[in-house]
């Protein structure tokens, strides 16, 4: 090894950095690896290196330990194992020589942000924290531009200097953001460790000071406001209320001084429009236009139910509710600006837009029907009193509509009770093949939406906890996989988009991409046809695409060839089937809107109205809005129940036809 393999000045951003095998940034550094290897020669543990040079050699050792660039090493006649051992010795000697008196000079003023985590890891690994006081270590790290957040990311450092870190945390309110990242924020990209000396009382005190601070971050205050109250935890009722008030104040102040972009939803009736619905985008405003003639001419109960399904698009063509948030491929705005709490619903900007749209749609439709002398609730009465009996011979289900003259507060309570009654009636029917009214009276009060059974065994399809299966889904459909872009002429948001939009030959993929393409070919997901790479089994591709984008697929709404593909993937261990009335995402959405079983930030309408915890009993506008949301949820439940009966009847008819054949 030469005395100094990096004698020529190197820009910090060009130095070697190992990001991990899953990060494609790791594979774009072959040229820098070659430069380092050219300068190494015979290894010398006694060579004189600077901190940044040692950190780069440490990262080179990580590349070697991961088995990367073996062909490059072989071509140079270098043993990766031997070189890795020598580099490890260089790093060990360097950090082993750091003491109380030289840590500041050894670390220097700026090693570059990408190397900060490496510095802390190596200081801890080589017991520097055990040899040096907190004063000398913190002074050296501060001079090298390390922030408190980075210090809290290293467990050894936090364990070594607990009292000093507690004092730093309590020194100013903005440090509450570290506590929020640790305890309240969901999917934080960086680990946060808090010293054992920092108590829950300390945390509550710091959060309270933060909420009162005029410079508090709006998103962080929102996480505190939406957090679940826990006895002895860091958020109590007073703090949660103060955070809600602070969030409202900060929001008003923000929009008072910021013009921003015009975004939102517009819903309208058109007197001339022939199509039942037209959807468009004007800038960043989503517009729904409905034909007045169509809606006014289709006011029978069956037509209204069909309009909710097909015109207002409550479900997909495979009868999955469109209301739940889609977690796949969040947009850039969501990745950069959305901060989600640990117990928050996984909402996205599109989800919030869709929530606004469905509320406006329900308002428009409910008002139009009322102008024609039709109450939307009467549709549900018809479904259970007439339709189920006439269509399926089920004349024992009951729904009692609320009194139209009652205040909306009472109507909300009534519909919520009736909705839970319907869910219980259906559950008892599925479980017992009949409905026992006396048994209905003794079942638990609150409905567990994820546990409502289905008439169909294996109704829904989900991704299994299988490493290969989930890796295939990410490679095909994730916009973070790095396989959708070859050049400006061959590009797509994902690999599946690239392959469906372009004819791409195998050799057109970059070398680092070909490894993943080979993997997909080995898994019999892709096939090299010579003139293009294509999907080995198109039916399999359709099912996998739906599972990725919707987090669920509806088995009985597929054609036979797709069901065969599902069965094969279930046998392979990539997919699993379950039988419930609501899919997992649908049940989560019901729980988000109605209760706090899964999430702490939802409207909590069921608990608010049935437990009398609404804010103002005289606010008719608020209660009317809640009434529309509750009607939407009831409509969704009715649609899913009807689909269950319809699917069972269709499958029985198919079985009878096969028997006759």
C-alpha cells in the first residue's frame, strides 16, 4: 500500500461511500474504486493517513466485505480477503491512537456529511468514548459540524454520555423534534436513541415548551396533536389539546402570509352533459362534472346504488373500495413534505384529495336527491327490506332509516347504530347460515371490521411474507428500484412501465441493471425474447401489479387464467388468500374513519357520536358533514355485502353449470 493512496486532492462528494447493497448509488462508483486500487500497492499499516483518507479506506473495506467488484480485483491479481484485512488494520490503528488530547486535531473541522455516521461508528467501535470525556468528544464533534440529531443516531455514544445528552436535549425547545422522531413519527429513515436519563416527564416538558414556541414546525406539532394519549406516556390530554390549538394557529398564520398554489377538488352539475360523469384536471384542481339529467332520471333505489358504484366510482372494476389510501409509490410531494406519525393512517396527498372529493360528491348527490323527494337512506332500507329478499331469498335483514326531521346529531348516532347492526346481522348469517335475533342482542357492541367474515373462502389475495416474492414486486413496480430509466429515449416510472411502453432488449440495460433482470428471468417473471424483454406470464403480471398497487387483489373478480396464476403464486409462497368481507386496506380505512382501533389521527366518528364526545352539539354544519361521511361508510358497507352475495350466487351458478356438463 502506498504511503498515501489519495495524495492528489479529491472533492468530498467524489470520495468512495458504501450505501449498502440495496442502494444503486453503491454501484455508480466503480471508477473511484479503480483509482483507490491503483494507489494501494503493498499494504502498509504504518502509513500516515488523514481522517478522511482513513474513512474512505474503511468504505473500500465495506465494498470488499460485501463481495463487490470481485472481477476487478481478480484482474489486478488482488486477494479481496487479504486486502480487506489490511484495510481493517489501518482503520483500527488510526482510531486506536485517538486520545483525550488529540481527538480535536485528529478529527479536523469537516470530514464531510456522508462520513459522519462512519466517524461515530468507528469512534464507538474502537472505544474512544470510553477513553475520552464528553467535553472533549462533544467539542471535537461540534467543531467538525456534527449536529445533535447525528449524535442521537449512535447508540454507543448515547449510552456513554447520557447525562450530558439529557442536558443538551433540555437546553432548547426545538430539540423536542428529536423526541417526536423517536416516539411519534412513523417510518423515520434514521434511528434515534435517547439516553436513559431522559425521562417521560422530561419529554412531556420539552414537548410542551415546543408547542408554545412561535417557531415550531407545523408538521411536528401535527404529530403531537394526532398522537394517542397513553397513561405515563409522553403525550397526555392537556398536551394533545394544546398541540391542536397551536396547529390551528400556525396553519392560519401560514396561509395568511402565503399565496401558494391552487389545489383541490371541484364537483359540479352540468345541464348539457350527456356522459354521466366527466373527470378532468385543471392545473392542480381535480374536477368532476356530473350530468344533471342522468342523476335526475335515475332515482330508483337500484339506480341510486348503481350510481354510487359506477358514476361516483366508490369501487374499482373488481369491486375494491377506492377510498383507502394507496401506499405504493408515493409522489414526490408526499416523500418530501409529508411527516406521518407512528400511529397515523398512511394518508397521501391523493388520499386527502379523494376524501375531499367523496365528501363533495355525497353532498351534491344527497342534496339533488332530496330536491327530488328522495332520501339517500331510503336506498339502504330498500336493500335490506326488499332487494336481498327478492334477489337472494334473504328476507330477515333489517335497516331502519333515521327520522328526517331529527337534528343531524341524532341522525349520525342513529345511522352508526344501524350500520353496526347490519354488520352484526351479516356476520351471524355467514357464521350460522341463519340469523338468530336473540343472538344478535348479545354479541359485543363494537364491530371489528377486519373480522367480519365472508361467504367466500379465500376472497382476497395478498403478498405473503416471502423474500423473493416481495423483491419481485419491488423490482417490477417500485419507482425506487432504479430499473425504469435507461436513457432519455427509454424511460418509465417503473420497470413495468418501461417494458410495456417500449421494446427494450436485454443488452440495452446497464450492467448493474442486468443483474436484477437476470434475477427476474430466473424467477420466471420475465423472459428474454431476443428482440425484447417481456413478461413470462401476462396473467401473473396483472395479478402482481394489482397486489402491489392496491395491496390486495379480489380473487373471484378475475378470469379463470388469472385465478390459475394466483393459485400458482400461492403454491409458490409469494401470495396468500384470506376470506373476510372487507379487505385489509378496506378494514383499516373503516377503522380510520370510525374508531381508533388502528390509528390515532382519524375522525373517530363512531366513538365521538356514540360516546357523546363531539365538540358542539348545536353545530348543525359539523354534524351534517359527519352525517355525509357516515352515509358514505354505510354505502360502502352495503356495496361490499351485496358483492359478497352476488359473488356467491355467481360461483354457485358456475358450479351448477359444470355439474350439468
